[in-house]
């Protein structure tokens, strides 16, 4: 320790170092400082640490001395005082740890923001390229031609399959697709560890059929998605980050908590694949809040409805592709927290944005999902948002009603316009919801 100044000159003392642990050990051993009374006068017993005497008259830095007396447990302290000081020290340590975590997270967030901006810049450079529309999406030598605007992104990461943008919201990211739905949960576009992960497409039907053909060669149902084709239902996953990034804004479409503002401002989604950008606009038609475990009620497995012609990926339904489509859409419309007036028909390609959402708390695993359909050939991409309204009686699940109250949903509560889905009215008259292949009963 440096000598303290006296009369304007440094005091020449032997340098002594000590730690807080040294002080606590000395206290336990019975040394330290305490106020004692002698001959009726109050005298101060010096601090003794590692054999070094640190008396008050040698400690000129009153701030340090005051801190030691106020916050370091000393011999002679009352029991409550000792407890108070230990609580303070523990709280101080916890605060320092929290500060370190906050600083580390801030640095990480900055690095991630830099990466996202860099990827957007690459895409922007591609947007101004002169694209030969006759080549983009065509098949050459057995492979579909990657759109020139996306070649740089694809070269950087061969798992790149497209770009998702939700209006003027923060959702404006590259989309990747791996050999499973786990890899990109905590991996960024460049392969680095990142708790925010990446926006990724469900792996079961590859958008780029040439990336990992060995995975699908044994599946008779598999049909590569090429050029102009897309899955019947393309499912994209993204985390609901507390800082508002990734798919956090998608949860803002949950009308019971946020109203219709998010939908009215941004009623469409743009999803471009690496094969081209034709008809890349999707019109949002529904948003649902669902559980994932049957112990909490019926489970609607919307993420398993990828190809209606094959029914459920894990359990063949034996139903027709058209019926599978109607079962899927009817369940979505019954559960949607808002109505849009957007029409749907068999053959439309669906886009699903899925994210975690916990308005009932973290003790139950729940999701919010947005559904949109691809614009048809020659269709106007604009949407009349004046037709939007809240669904005051959406279909929820048992746990929701047990917490929030209310009477469980029945078919009499169906309030969406069935005529908006071509052929749906006849389907509902002849098919039972109990046969829906996308719903697992509670149990």
C-alpha cells in the first residue's frame, strides 16, 4: 500500500498488501479494530492485518477507513450489524456480477447488430444487380440456378435459403436451413455461438434440395422444392428475444394484448428464396396462441403440416390432400385472435412464422404463430386492412381457461367468415373436428 501524505511529503513506510479475505480472517482470529473505554475515555484499538498496524492516526484516507468501519464486519460489532454488513457485501458482489453480465451482453449485442447490418448490406448490394429473370430459378446441370442477388450470401453460408422481411418492422433477416431444427437455435449466420440463433426453415422439406440430398433419399414422400415451387406450408422459426430482435415483433400480432395495430401497419410478409423473388409477397390471414403439451389441453401441431398431400409426417392420415388442407385451415381460423378478410383456397402456399410466447408465464410452454398465404398470379399485393377485426372468442386450450377463466370454446363460437375459404362450408358439414390429423387430444 502506498504511504499516506503527511505535511505535504510522502510518508516512508514499508509497503503492505492485504485483501478483504485477510481482514475477515483476522476478525475471526480475534484481532481488528474496536472502540474501547479506558479511564472513562474512548480509545481506538488499531486495525491489525497480516501483522501490519493500520491505526486511525496513520490512515489519512478517511473514505477508506469509513468504508471499513461501515461495511466490514469487525470484532465487537453487534450480531445484527454483522448480518447487515455481510448482506451488503453479498449484494455488492451480486451487483458486480450483474454489471459484468450486462457489459458482456451489451458487447455481444453490438457484435450481433454489426453482423446483421453487414448481411443486410450484402443483400442491398444484390438488390441493385441486374438480374437475368430468364436464368434465375432455371435448372442447369440438374440444379436450379441461384438468383444472382443471393449468390454472395449463399457463398458465405451454403445453408442460406432465402430472406424474410415483415413490413417495416425489425424482422429483416436471412433464412437458413440445416439438417435438423436444433442446429441454428443458438448459432448465427456465420456459425458463431449466439443465444439469439438464426431464423431457420423447418428441415423436413428442403428449400435447397441439393444441399443435403443424402438425408432424404430414403423418404418416398420427398419431392424437392425447386425454382417456382415452395412447400405447401413453409415453417420458419425464430426466437422471441427480450431486446425485440428476431421474431419478437411477430408476437405483437397477439391482438388480446396488443390490439390490431401491428396487423394494420404491416399486413404482408416478404419471403424471397435463393432461387428467385417472384411472387414473394404473402398476405397475413391469421395469428394463433397455442400450447405444446397435451397435459395443458388439445395440441394443434401446425408445424407438422408441411405437405398436405402426405398428411402428417410421422403418422400417415389416410386422408386426401384437400381434406388435410381444410382441416389445417379450419383449425387456424378457429384459433386466430384476429380476422382479416383475406380469402384462401386449396392450392395456396402457406408461410408460417413461429416463435415462443409466454403471456401465461414460463411454467407452460406456449407459442405464437403468424400465417400468411402467397399472392396468386396476377393478384394485387395490397390488403384492405379496414376489414380487420378482433376475434373475441378464439379457440384456446384447457390451461388457458383454468388461468384466465371463461367457458371453453365450442363450434357455436365460430365467428370467421367461412365463405372466405373456397369449399370450406361444404367440408365443415361433412367432416368432424375429432378427425383432424393436426390436433392431438388432451391427455
